[in-house]
């Protein structure tokens, strides 16, 4: 199983230097990343929304080591929101943020991340949209959910993400499935120890369905972050049984992955949101995509071989 090896490499500075410098890397990275900056990304947002899809935008960056970098992350999101304002898309274009890029892992990081992310959530609300807090490794979950609860007092549309591979997540789903909440359910993309997370894919999938049931039967707005055809059809069935209309939940997929399926779900009348990442700090994000799927890795290796 190469997945865990690649996930370990996703946190290695040495591997970051080697892979980032490889001349073949860029065209492959471009399959998953919309652009290096906001000017390259806005046309992608226009094009995607013109095709009836919705978007969530992620300015790449994570694992920062200095408080000034957190301010750069904040300013990059403020620049993005300024660029989105004239498009008038409201919640059809929301933001996804990783609190680690806002300083969560630095000393005093919980308060620092809350302080730095708040202006972004405020600016998003001013243009009629919202922010979802991505979930990172398990050591950050309590802090991220506490920041989510704090932000929701003023900005109730702020979204949370839960990962079905963690043992704790069914309880978190029960806590979050309240009226007005927006909760993205994913399987989880980090390398986690057996003390906190299921290691076996079948168990992660079963836990996903248990969590899905809780969210669908709850009062919040479930956001189904998965490319898995089985999960998609079970979602449709559980939504029907829970009496939810097509706009009472949404599907979410990553930019560059299963585009035909994205179009098909939107054509069926589903809300389909594409997670669009951009920026120069793409290494961690790119490596998690390679780890998820042998075909993604094969694509990367083929492009190395055909040069
Ligand atoms: P999984 O990898 O389990 O594959 C199941 C099946 O789906 C495959 O057998 C295949 O049929 C299909 N499939 C999957 N990938 C495919 C591909 N590239 N091409 C074709 N078919 C494919 N994680 C996290 O820890 N924190 C977060 O905040 C987020 N946020 C997030 C947002 C959104 C919108 C998405 C879609 C995902 C995330 N993730 C995430 C990542 C998530 O945890 C997970 O790693 C990936 O979505 C992979 O799991 P899947 O459920 O998509 O399929």
C-alpha cells in the first residue's frame, strides 16, 4: 500500500524540495490546481458556475511556521473575496480555509487562528457568502470545532468538516446536525494512528454511511464530499427516505476529479459544488491527491516516464 508512504512524504521537507523542483511536476499539478493566483482562478470560477456548478475556493497553504505567514493567508483570502464581489455569486462561491495556514499550530495558535480567520468570515458575509473550515489531522479537531462554534455565534452559515475515519466522528455529527448548520462529510485524507482512526477502507466506508445517516436525519445541511459512486447513490436514497428535497443537501467534489459525474449530478438538479484550490503552496494538497488513488499516482509516474 503506497498511500501511507505518500502521506508521510506529504509532510517531508526534503521530498517537498525534490518534487517541487522536478520539471515534469507542473503540468501534472495543474490537473488538480486551478492556478497560481487569483487572476488565474477567477476565470475558472466563472466557467464552473456558468456550467451550473457551485464552487468552494481554497487558497493553498498549511503548516506555517511564522505568525507573519498567517497574515499573508488572511490577506490572500481578503484579496480573493474582493475579486469575487463583482461576480455577485453569493453562496454559489464560498471559501474553504485550513486553520493551520492561519496559525493554529503556532504557540497560542487557537486564539491566533480565530483572530486571523474572523476578518475573512466577516468579509465573506459582506458579499453574501460564507466560509467552511476544512478539517486537518486529528490533533486539530477540538480546536477547529471550538473555532467553528465561536464563529457560528455571529456567522451561523460557517461550515464544518468531519472525517468518517475518526472514531469520534459519529458523536461530532450528532452534535453538529442542528438547524442551520452546514456540515461537509468526508472520509479523511491524513495519516492517522490506529488509536484514533479506522485503518481499513471498508470500515471507513461503513462509518461514512453511519455518519451520513445521522446528518441526513438531522436538521442541518449535509454536504457530501466524496467521489465514490456507492456513497453518491446511498446519499440519494437516504435523502429520499429523510424527505429531503434536492436543495436540502449538496454534493462536493474536487476540481479535476470525475468532471463528467459532476456535470451529470448538476443536470439531474442536484447542488454540486467543486472544491477549487489555487496558489503556489500546492505540495501537501497534491501529495494527498496522489495518496488517495493509485490512478492519480500512475498518471504522475506516466508523465515522468514519457518525458
Ligand atoms: P475514495 O478515495 O474512497 O474512492 C472510492 C471510489 O470513488 C473509487 O473506487 C472510485 O470509484 C471513485 N473515485 C475516487 N477518486 C476518484 C478519481 N480521482 N477518479 C475517478 N474516480 C474516483 N479531507 C480531509 O481530511 N479534510 C477536508 O477538509 C477535506 N475536504 C474535502 C473537500 C471535498 C469537496 C472533497 C471531495 C474531499 C475532501 N477531503 C478532505 C478529502 C477526503 O477526505 C478524501 O480523501 C477524498 O475525497 C477521497 O475519498 P472519496 O470518498 O472521494 O473516494
